[in-house]
């Protein structure tokens, strides 16, 4: 069920890499654990993060979780639609990208899981 | 034991009588209550002999004796001010809110569908604060003005942390014209977070490295100054600015929000809440909308219910300690809901015009006094003021002698004399105030002045309020007593309190709040005392503090008590600060690690973080107990830095852990202190004690074990008791430094090693200490011990009755639970297909007339039930019958006999409107919806709204009374 064109982290983020750009979001498993998402705190364009840094927070009614950068780089785009419609994360988790990062080291996606490995993790 | 003397207070306080107890013991399968206790409480920690305390008094005898103690308090006319002002509690509010169990016995409104009344009133409170301060949003509510200032400071610290680099010194600027008690509370809260306070004339303080500034308006002297220049300067330097203010003054003065403030804090006490020798009162915090996720305190917000109608709920709970734990915005849990509701009702009753008239009356009298004193040659130094004059150059002893002879308390601040007026100030008082000054000058005291005078404010035009406030209809409708009485009642009947049915909230101890305990709180000898009144006028209070402090020492086995903390969470902070001070005093400043079991209440890690300590979580084993191996390993790992263990006993899992002494010994062996969270003290009193298990300090939630009502979300009190070696570090107070009357074991404020004040008032919310005092005096040792035993009996009886229907998660090796238990609802929750979860059960209980147990604490997907000793067998049986009937309803869903979506559980709660509507489309009957068991008909409680949409409310935050049109839009 997890799209094979995405890579995943153990913290339940996904990343969609295209060239030196990467979209980042949270997985279906994450949104189910959180429940109804009500708020996202996302960084400003221009901020840079190393892999594993906290780049934002995601809140549901009952839980709050930090968002970890699956790759290192600079934030070049933030999904403003999600600020108005955080529920999209629940209805379309793998389409609801939160930020686009310009990769610091394009091609370096070491340590990320593929769809099969991630599916095993969430079993 | 002599448990059930007919007519004794304990026979009234404790629910089950002798025959009921026998029947319950048979159901449990134990021969006697003694045997049950032996199977429940480990032998190694039992008290060897009964507590040595006074015999129980009767209710009549207690009240008669208390009258004589009350007579030792002398209520002077208070002109002390400093954030506390006498006021008139409108009788309709006194009788129908303050003294009404419908308002004072409910819990915090987590179960919003049966709490719409107080949620509406709290929304009114937020609107009052928001309007008068001219800010975007307000929370409801904080504990006192001092801690509200601290919450503003730490909010700014978090907000600014995003801008400043790590490691930079944090500096918070504070005007030296803030109240001294606020300064002291700030000192205590700043230091552990490495915030440096710079106190002085704000215009002269260097702003380069600072992140925020606190001003007071009107200030400590009573002076009203234009804040715009200093706020503009601070903003230009990148600071955020908080203003401590006074709601009544803001009816006349330009509000801080219009001068650019980023936060406004203060005390709403003078909106009809009695002084109470320091509390309880509701403090407030108002701020910008952009900061709402960093603001401390509950926020009431609008949402919609399942039928699309507007409904209220607590919004944005992810800010709070029960979810975010050590990352929470604050450790605040218990707030001051009852008092916030009173303040809101005061505004509803008087309306904007009435409030303004009150404020003008106060100001006019101050003007008259200023003129008269000027004529007598006194120098008043506040260029502009609202209600407070400051006289300099007078002979303080002469004025004081004359004033005290006339029964008036002024503020004596070095060589200056402060005169604060309030709505109770009469023309006679004006005459006597002037007369006291005249007498000090040797004049004959014949005072001539003119009154009434036309309103002519002495404040410059730029500081006179021009903007409207409280324009919402709710503040412009209920001005006759009939209307007001009905408005209060219309809200009250939407809420479930203990006057409706048992509230089986685990960890909350919703026991009886007896009328005889409550009545004295309104006696003027207790309610009209200013917290900084001279000690010789408060001998009655001193006696109560001494006796209560002594009783709490005996109950805990400790050496000293501080009655200052206003909540359990504040007690935790105070206790951890005392531990921290102890380590530092011994040259052990590196001890900064607190071990906290994973099952701990969220306040524990939140308080530890506030105290600048590092939280290390230790594991629990499959029985819910602290895992000794992990504890030992972590104690060893942190042996050089271990400051303390925070442990709840009996555990939050509802079990008396057998290893508790060993747990404490491991921590002591590695240089740490043991902090015991006293939330579950109701299972200990008279059987064991915090000292007996090996703890060094504990707090006592007086609003749990010691009968202070929950007030719909506060007030509470969280005194701490400490072993002898920690006594020197109990909190001090900058104004009242004497001990509580001299008894060495009782509450004291201010040894040389004392930590700064925890609360703004020296004995916290002093007036409600009377409730716990009455509880202890009327139950006596036998009664309190019996209460503990029956609390354990009731819990084990519930367990026996629910056995076979639900799984109880944890019990000890004898199969016994302490005073509460967790039952598991996770087996009914499935990702796909038919599924019932804990909130379905919670909402369905409302249809049966019950408030849910604690939901998803300490284990997600479960409920925790605590019956308390006050519930009789027949009420316990009704509650069990309801839960068993619900279990059958769950089974029907599981087996596909009921629709997976359209069933009694998913559609709960059912409102009268829905059940009586012409249209009924559900596959079950109306009777199954509303009257699922015969007993429900006898005492039906109709939820005011259907299931509330929680995500909607958090996604569309509206947290003030919305314009009437907004309701139409949501429909």
C-alpha cells in the first residue's frame, strides 16, 4: 500500500526525490496514529536543515509530534494549502507534501527505507 | 473500628453503611474490611500505630468552634491594594454560583457535552478579559497574578528562542513598579531556566540582550503612565512586552492592547470574588492570536456538534502538560474555573455601563480624598491614577496609629503610604480615611468635603478609554436579579456535578464536598481579609494554618508544610525547587536529573522542566509497576547528577507497589531525593504515609483527598510536606515573612534559605484551606482512616462487579487494586470494521446519566475509575449496571447485531431534541437511546448538545463570544 516511488524514515516521514528537489510529508501510518490533524507548524522558505533535524510540528486533537527532516537541505517551498486544510494530511497523506527541500547532497538518500522495508516496520 | 456512629460526620461523609459494606465484602470474597486492607496495602509500609490527632468534631460542634476562631480575625477596611481589592459579590452570584454545588462540584470540562454551562461562562470570562485588555485572545484561567506574569515571561522566552541562537544569555526586563510579590514569583521561575531578571526603571534598562519586558499599569504605586513610548522602544529593540493590569481600571483607561502590548496579565479578583486572605481568584493571560499555541492555560473554543449546532469545548489541548509533558507550555493543570466564572458573571450582571459606573465611583472617591489631603498639606505623588493614591512625607507611625484606631489598613511602603479604594468604599470610609490623616496632623478630624462630585478623571486624554467593550448581548441582557438568576440556572442545568451523580474520575478523587466544610468560606471574617493585612488582625487564620499544617505533618509523617502552592502542579514545582536548593546548598549543584516513571501524570515532567531539571523516563513492567532493573540502571548511569525521583503512590496504575521502599532506597543510594506525587493520597491516609514509604517530600492535592471541591476546573490547593532536612528550603514570601502563627511544625514562610515565593499570596488560596481543615476536624483520625479503607473497598467492589465484563489492567498479586483501577477498552477498537473506542463509551455513559471515568490516562484506550468513599453501594451498582449494559451494546456492535456506524454508542450522547424529534431514522428505539435502563428514568440528565466535533474546533479556533451572526453561519 505504500507508494514505491517514495522513500521513508523510521519516524514516519516520506520523501519524494526528483533531481535535487525533495518533497517531504508524513505517512499514512503516521496520520492514523495521530488521528485528525488540526495544525501544522512549518518552517519559512530559506531555512536549512540537516538530516534528522526537527523542521516542524504536527498536531492532532489528542497528540503532537515533531517532524524530522529525512534529508538535509534548504527549504525552497512550503505547502500553504495545508495551513488552511490540515485535514488533507488525513485524507491524502502521500499527496500532502509539507515542504520541498533543495538537497544539500543530491543522490544521498542513504538510511531511508523503501516501501517494502517501511511496510515491514509498520506491521 | 468505630466506623458508623449514627449522626457522626463520618456516617454522612462515607457512602456505604455497615450492611452495604458487608454485602460488598461478600461480593469481593473477603471475610472483612481488615482482610481486604491486608491484601491490598503491603505490610512493610503500614503505620504501626494510629495517627495521634484530635478526636472528630460534630458538624454542629465544628461550626460553633469555628465561629470563635473566626472572631479572632479582625476585618479592617482594606486600602492596601497591591492587586487585591475588597469588592461586592452580588448576592445572586454568591448564592447561585459561589455557594452552589451545581457550580462548585463539577470537574474540568473535558466531557464537553455535559459541561456546556460552565464552558459558556468561561467563554464569557475570556471575552471579558479580551475586551477589557483589547487583546486578540485570552485563556481561562491562571492561578494568580504572580504566576500569570511568570507564564507571560516563559511564553516570550519560547517565542523568542526561535529567533535567538542557542547559548545566548536570556534577559527579561521587569519594571521596578511591578508588585513586589510578582517580582518574587518571577525570580523563582526565571532562575532555573537561566533567565536573568533585570529589574529597574524600564526606560533606563539596557534592552540589547533582552527578550521581553514586564510593565505594570496602573503600577505598583497606583500611577498611570502612558506606556506607548516604552513599548515602542522595546519593540524597536526586538522585545516582546507584557503588561500587568487591572480589569476595573481598564473600563476607564486606554487598554494595553491599544498601546501595543504583546500580552496582558492580571487578577480578576475584584470582579466580585472575595479576597479570602489571598485567594482563590482567577488570574488571566491575554495575548496576540499568533501566540495562542504558546499561551498557558485552558482555552475554551467554539465548535459544532454531530447535529451541526454550535457547541463549546476546550481547544488546543496539545499545548497542555497532559499531552506535551516536558515540552508543555506550562505545568498548569488545575486552574481557577469557579472564580473565573464568578468574575464573568459579575461582568454579565453589571454590564459595560455598570462596570464603568463602579470604576467611576472608585475614581471619584480617590479624587475627593486627594483634594482633601492636599488641603491638609499632604503630598500625593501619583500624577495620574485610577484608584490608588500615594502619600509621601507623612508621619507613617502617626497615620498608622490613627488609621488602625479607625479600623483602616493602608499600605506602608517605606516612608510612603498607599491608599487603594474599591467599590466597597463608602462616604463614611472616605471621611474616616481623611480623618486618619487629619488626626496624624493633630487636626480635630472634622472633615469637610463635597460628594457626590461629577466624574472628572485626572488621567490625561490620551489615557482615557474611548473604545467600546462588552458589546456582546450576554453582557447587556441579564441586569435584573430575576434574569440573572435564570441565566445562571440555565447554564448550571447543562452540567453534571456531584449534585447529579457520581463522577468516577480516576486520579481526581471526586468525593463529597460537605456543606459544613464549605459554608465558612463565605463568612466575612475569612472572605474579606486582605492577604497582606497585619498578622495581628489574622490570628484566626494563623490558628487554622497551624492546626492544618500540624495535621498534614502527622498525616504525611513529615516535619514541615508549606501551604503556599495553589495546585498540585505548583506543589511539584515547589518541592522540586526545594530539592534543588538542598542539593545546591550542599555544594551538589550538578544534580539536575529527575527520574520519572513512564506512567507519571503529565504535570510531573512539565514541573521538572520548569525547575530546570532534566527528565529521564524510567520504564514500567507488564504489571504497571516501576521496573526495578531499569530504575537501578538509570540511577547508576546518573549517579553523579541524580537530583530526584518523582513517584506517585499508590501508582497511577492504581496499585500499591510492593517494591516502593526499595525504589526509594535505590534513589537515596545514588544521591537523589524522592518526590512523592500525592494525587493518590486518598488511598494512604491513616494506613501508610509518604514518610513510611521512604519519600522526602510530597504535595497534597487538597482538592482531591481533603475535600476541596473541583470547582469545574479549580480552585485547588497543593501544599507540600517535607522531611526535616528540606524544611529550610520551603518557599518564602516578600511581604509576609512571619511563620503562620509560630508553631514550628506548621506552615512557615521565609527561613534564610527559603526559595522564592511560589504563589503571589503567602498562604496561597487561604480561604479554601478552611475546607480541608473542616474535613480533618470533623472526620478525625478514625473517620479519615475509615474513608481510606472504604475508598479501597469501593474500588475493589467495582472491580468484582465488572469482572467478566471488562479486563482490569493492573492489580497486585492478591488481585486487589488500591482506590482506583484501569479497565481496558482496547479489545473493542479495530482499525477496520466494527469498532468501539473509549470516547464512545465515555459519551454513551452520558445517556445513562454518568460522567465518564478518566479517559486514556495513564494508558491510551482505557478508562480509570475512582469511586471514592463517598459513593454508596446503590450508586456504585447503578454505575456498574450502566457499564455492563454498555458492554452488551459493544458486543452487539462487535457481533454485527447492531450497525457498525449507526448505533447507540457512535451516536451518543442523545439530546432531548433528537429523541423527541418527529424524525427518527436510527435502527434502535428512542427508549434505547435515552432510557437504556429503568433507573435512568428516575433522574434523567439530558446532554445539552450531541457529540462535539473536536477537530473542527481546533481547525477553526474561535475563543471569545462570537457575534450572534456567527452562530447563524455555523448552523
